[in-house]
C-alpha cells in the first residue's frame, strides 16, 4: 500500500554534513526516497530509514546524471509510488538551486510540497574563512551572482556590481574568472581583494587569495578547480592570511 505522497526540498548546506539544519535531519528521518545532488555530502544519507531508496541525480558542470525535467518527473513518480520524497540539494534550494521550479512542478501535479532552507555556500563559505560579507565602513551590501547565464555568458548584473562598493559572491563562475577580473580591471579595480574557495567547509578545501590583478595566477598555482566560490571586495582583506599572501606574492 502506497503512503501518502509528499515532497520536501531540503537544503544540505555547503558540504560539511554538520551544517544541515535539525529540521532537515528530521525530514531525512521520515524519507521513503531521497533524490540527492552531486554536491551533497553522502554522509547525510545515514540519517534516513534503512529501507529508504537513495537515488543520485547529481548535476556538476556539464556532467548531468539526469536533466531537470527528468528529476522533476522522478520526484512526482516516487511520491506517488513510495510516499515521502526528500529532494536533497546542496546549499539552499532557492539560491541557484532550481528549487522554485521543483515546487512549481509538484504543485502542477497536485503533490503537497514544502521546503526546508539550507545554509547557502554564498554566505557560509565567506564566514568560514573569516570574511565578513558586510562590514561597517567597508561594505554596506552584498550581491550573489551566477558565474554564467543559461546562454553561457557573464551576467549583466556582474557588470553593474563591479561599479559599486558591494561585496560580490559569484557561484559557478570559476571558468569565467578571467572575464570577471577583466570587468573589474576595466573599472580601475585591479587591486581589489579576491578569494576563491574550492570545496569549502570540507577537509580538502583550498583557498586562493589575491587581487583582481593576481588571482588568476594564484588559482592556477594552487590548481583550484570547481566547485568553487569567488568572493570579491575589500572585506576579503579581513582574511587572516590575506596580508601575508600579498607580501609573499610581491616578494616573489
């Protein structure tokens, strides 16, 4: 006999399994099926009932296990056949996570759905590095921008943000780093501090610190790869190792 169908979108946080919310863990504890993404820490699957079905639906860069449409259809199909489906997503479902689309699809097919917020990498990874996104007298706001639009080009919002003093966090933008630095250099901001964080919150985390003029070389030197978050702004200089790394770069 099938259980009552429902879908819960759960934000798993930026990587460290301890950064999921208590409410998220409670949802996992009642899951009949978990559809989980590539950036989700698989240790979280241990919190599900032993009979729960685990389905990897990960999407990373250009490597997709399933299309978004297929994932949407799987959510609904499993809800109808098994009951409670937890859609476990990296970070927060509604920060470049397509959570809104998944809720819309569930509503279209009359499946009750809810969302449990997650700790977004857009905020958490800066904080874990001791970089305040806002700081009195330095930054009054922060922008979170995708590295590339669906058309594969740098977002117009980045051009606008580069004209401000706001802290800017770029998600999924590592392969656009050269273009991003060029935008800021053309605004006369070649000396603006930048941090690039790979696998933030995880044991194999890497951090590159530099300025718009030096960050590309630093990223190459450290062999930083996706997934990575780019943090731009004077607040990056608050990182405890920023001054030392800049001194060493000059010395070299």
